[in-house]
């Protein structure tokens, strides 16, 4: 009989991804090294090979989220050359059930932590910049593009809050896509 009880070797990314899953569904305060270790099937000692404490793990996970979020936007939004189409894609992307949206919504409630507030602010400003540039791309001057970006982003944050408050009851894909298309028609000129 073979002994299949090999020790699992994890890297920091494994811990970060598992931490992001907890943050997405339960918030920063629910991040517990012991529970994540159990979920990963390793001992708590494995954690200390990569991180000195819980805060370092959360910061690394949030940096991973920020980097991954930027990559998704670059791939799915900025790869579209036409500014009108890019804006439409933005609104449709906001309706997709991505973990990144859950993380963002949860972080809004956890922003009392300085390190959370810092990353949240950076991500928000990056996204507002993308929107503003796109609105300028369709012909708005800088001031109007900035206002339209703020309005559009406020709608996005409001939607996330509502979806989180309703505990997923707002997750009917067909209705969400229709809503995103409707919002796009209201906020993007024909």
C-alpha cells in the first residue's frame, strides 16, 4: 500500500488567493490564519514560511487583488480601441459576477483599516481615471469627463452595495445584464 500523505508545499500566492476568498465573502475581520490553513490542508506553521503576521498576509492579498483587477481591466476594457465600446464594456463588466466586485464591496465596509483604505483608494482612483479617459475619448472636455466618471462610478458602487445588501438575490444574470445595458444607455451619449 502506497503512502499518499505527502506534505503540501504552498507558496505565498496560495495563501493570498485563499485570503481573498475569505475577504470577498466575509470581510477582512474574518481572515484567520488557522482557518485558512485548515482550508488549504496545511498546518499554521506553513504560513510563517511566507508571512510574518496576519496583517502582512492581508496586505499581500490586497496587492494581488489590485494587480489582478488592473489586468482584467486592461484585458477586457483597455484592449477595446473605440471609447464608446470601451465604456459599454465597462458597464457590462460591472454586471458580471466577478470576485473582484465582491472584494471591492466588502472592502468598502472594512476601510477603517489603514492598509485597506490605502488600497481601496488606489483602486478607486485608477478606475475613475480609466472612466474619465474613456469619456474624454468620446469628446467630453476634462471637467465634464471627470463628472461623468464620478457619476458612473457612483452607480457602480451603489449597485455593489445593493447586491451585497440583498445577499445575492439581485444575481439574476439576465436582469443584471439588462440593467447594465440600461445604465450604459443613460450615461453614455449615443
